[in-house]
C-alpha cells in the first residue's frame, strides 16, 4: 500500500475538503503562485490550484 502525504485544509467551500476532519481528500494538490503577488508574504503569494467550489 502506498502512503500519501496528509493535506490539512480549513477551506470548507472547496469540494475536496472533508470538513469533519479538516483534510483535503485529494492525494496531491497543485500549489500555484498568485498572479502579481510577488511580495514575500506567504499568505498572499501562493494559493491552492486544485480548489474547486462546492455545488
């Protein structure tokens, strides 16, 4: 059995988020740089590129 990294997430509006355990249900995510946000502040400079809004 292959082990996967656990991705903790509190973004409850994402379809992949299991809010009961605050964990992303994807085996991997794509982290992307925010366009025009190269200011050195981690909370502003990157985002989850795998985000998909819940329906």
